[in-house]
């Protein structure tokens, strides 16, 4: 797969790989050797979000980071559903093809439900889980998410995303705890995968499905006990306007033995805003005994 001109290979110095799924070509990074660390991104991110962690852990581990169809360097078909359940099926096809074991799974945003769907289906392959600002349950009855899903996933949101690249532009900036960390150079790497309006469908479907995929989300949450024996780190940006203290408390209640780290000056993208600190916490998690 050719490297796009806008990609700074100094920031993202990884070889590109491609896995074919029914919807198209899924781009992924596969760096290093050792026990695998799998990174699963959300909206409107891609494997670029995890570049600092990939650099750090690829010296000791095999680091694997796919781009969902419609995101990053993957294909962006106009006639695909982009439903979270279908993204989860793509991820399962991809990871099962690699036959990985003892996985450290790192998830955030929509990468939470998508990545943890794989963990729930294959708990025997999972060793550690790192949860950053995400959720895994139905929010159908939560007015906060109802309002956002109706706006961003409705007519207005669709128009703004299609015509103005609203999610990768305005929303990404609003989700940082400290916007000075989102330089123009870095922000460009979130904008350019959606440079063509017709390739922004995935960025619109995700907010629509915050409520639309409630039934699927609830089926995942109801099986959360399958992960109780895993080593879990919950690393939370406390300035996130998307996932708040309320959602963090629900994770803590579900997994009371989890390591919990709060970053008071970070927002939604913990791997972008606090990479050194997150790397340190992950090393502690991965070096510890299995619970």
C-alpha cells in the first residue's frame, strides 16, 4: 500500500500491511516480536493514535494496530454499513488469522466495544486489558448520549461531517484536555484520512450507533464476567467531555480488582496526551502476575 504524501513517516515510521475483509482492504501495523499488544482505535482515529506506544513496546513485544474500514489508511467503501458489529466481525477475522495468544488488548472510544467484543468471544487468548475512555453498555436511557447521538448521528451531524469534516476537525480538538498538545502537524494526521467527503461515512455512522447499537452493546456488557480473571488497567482522562467520571465509576464497579489511573489534565485521547505515563502504567500491568 503506497504511503500518502501527507503522512509524516518520522511520526509514523511503520511498515504498512494489508488484510482483506469482505468490505475491502484493512491496513495495519505489525512491529516487533514477543507477546502481542493489540491496539484498537475509535472515531475518528486510526493506528496513528498509538504510535508512541507502538514505538515503545515494539522493542519487547509484537505490536499490532489495525485501521478499521473507513478509517486511517484502510479502504473507505461507500456502500458498506459501517455498523460497529460489522467492524467487530472484521477485527475477529483479522486477529484470528494471526493466531495470537497472551494478548495485551488496548482499547479506547469505539475501540472499546469492538475490541472487547473480540475478548469476550476469545477470552482464552487475552492476558491483559488496557481500557481508556470508552464504554461497553447500552446508553439508550442516558439523555447525555441520546442528545449527542441525535445531533452528531442525525441530519445536522451528517451534513457537518460530510461537508466540514466536523468530527476529525472540531470534535477532536474539543476532546483534548489540553489543546496545546494537538499541534497543527498532529491534527493534520486526523484530518487527512477524511480529505474526501465521500470517504467520511464511517465517521458519521459511529455517533449514530451510540444509540442505534444499544442492543448489541448490552449483550456485550452482560458477558463482562468472562473478563474478570484478566489483568486490567483503566487509564482515564478526567477532562474528557465524551466519557466522564460516571463512566469511569461503572468500569471500577464492574472490575473492582483493576488498576485505575486518573489523568486529571488529559481528555479523551490518553495515548496522545499522556503517552509516557500510559507506557509506564502498561509496563507495570504487563510485568505483574496473572490475577
